[in-house]
C-alpha cells in the first residue's frame, strides 16, 4: 500500500478521555496509509514531548510533528535534546513544530508573549546545537545563555515546522522553517494568500520555495459521523477559536466583525466556563450554531466521503503541499481516506518524505 505522505491527522483530537487513545489511533493511521501524525499540546494530558515519544514507539513509518509546542516553556537544551531523541528514535521521521501560543492562556499562566524575533533566534540556536556546535555567551531575542551544546558527536538536520496565522508568522515560516501549518477554517482566498506569502518569503530568503511544505489544516467531518459529533467538531471547534482569538480569525478571513461581537455578547457564550468544544452540550451547541454564519464553517470537508475528497483535493489546487484531516481520528477518517485512495493522482506526491517537514 502506498503511504499517503500528503495526508495527515491530529492524534488525540479535541479533549481526549485518556492519552492512551493515541496508541490505537497511531496504529490505525499507519495501517490506513496516512503519512503523518501531528501532535498538538494542551497543558493537561496532552504534553507534547511525552506524546511524541509514544507515537514514535508504536509506529515504524508514519511521520511525526508537534504542531505545536512553544519554545519558551522549556529550556533550549531540553527542547534540543527532545528533538534529537525523537530524531534518533524514529530514524528521522520527527519534526519539531513551534507556535506562538494562545495569548489569553499565556497571560493567565504568567508566560511572556512570543515575538517573531525570538522564534527566529531560537530556530537558529536549535540548528546550531543539532549540528554539534558549541554556542558560547549567546545574548539574543531568545534569551541569554552562557553555554548551549550537546557535544561534537552530533551533526544532524532535524526539520522544523511552524504553525502560522498572520503575515509576519507566515513570512517567518517561509524564511526559517521547513514546513508551515495553516489554521483551520481558512477560506479559499485566505489559504491561497497564505501559501503565496510562505513561498515568496522562502524565495526572498534565497531558499527553494518548493522545499517549504505548506499544510492545510482542514476540518474533515463527514456525514458518516453522528450528527451530535459533527456539531461538536464544526460549530464547537469554531466557537472555541472565536473564544480564544476571534479577532484574528475574523481579520484574517475578512469576515464581518459585527458577527463576532454578537457571538461574544450572547448570554450562553459570556457565561460559559472553558472551551465550548470540550464542555458544551448538544443543545448548547445548537444554540451557538445560530450565532455562526454557515459561510464561516464552509471551509471544511463535509458530506459524503466522495464529497469530502473533492474538497480535500481543492486544497492542493490552492497550492498546499499537504492536508491535515483535522478534528477526526483515523477510524473516523477511514471512509474518506478509502475514497481518496481510489482517485489519488498517480505520481503527484511521490517526492514527499514521511517526515511532514522533510
């Protein structure tokens, strides 16, 4: 069976009951032929380094990436050692993926907001450490460090991934990273613009834009799933994004900000504690559905498996190099993946490595 290195999934999508669910998911994903497993991080039972080790230990072919962890929640040497361990453990299937974090959560936890210059500086440090360099007296945006090294016995390139949203992040991804992951529920126009921004930034930095992989993060919620679950994976997920960074979503997609204000002013939304996709009942989500325009949810793979495949293929036509089938487990994705395998264009994706940033 051909490995579908252009398709991936997020393991432990949403709010899992147990991190052990990952074991069966990864095995199923690999058996199904999916190319990569992405690992998101939440500060509960989804700590990324632990989960990545688990993915690596129960798989033999599938690519692995954090998408994302944050560079400022661990010492640089801890992150460098994690990535090198994963790189060696998996035979080069791992990509360290970074992101800016969610501003309200960072403020609540007393973490400083992450700036573009800090990330770029940090990427440079990782690449030097993995090449066996001895970094002495570093004083830059990523911090002050008297000594950073894992010794001269290492000379490795570990691909790096960046979860990007705004134009500055997209440009950073193009010039400094090996892959970029876009956000869910981007309109076609937004997706195409983001791809152009990444590729142009890569070219301006003297890099081959074709070697910077851009992943669409595409909600995949077929009609074969129960209606209540579909509601959670579409309306619930969108509502959670609007809770956390609604202004950025609206600005990026060119949506009407008045709709966001009405959403925020709603009594249920105002009084709800926690993420709506994790804690809202079906009845509450049905109410929230009335606050979110259908066109805001349209950028997703929905309907029959065949219809889902048509919209997934549309992401490649917009310039994306890969599609993360977001918000669903491999068992939930199986009808869609089987339908995709029947129409997959021969040879088009043969150049893609298992490593999602390779």
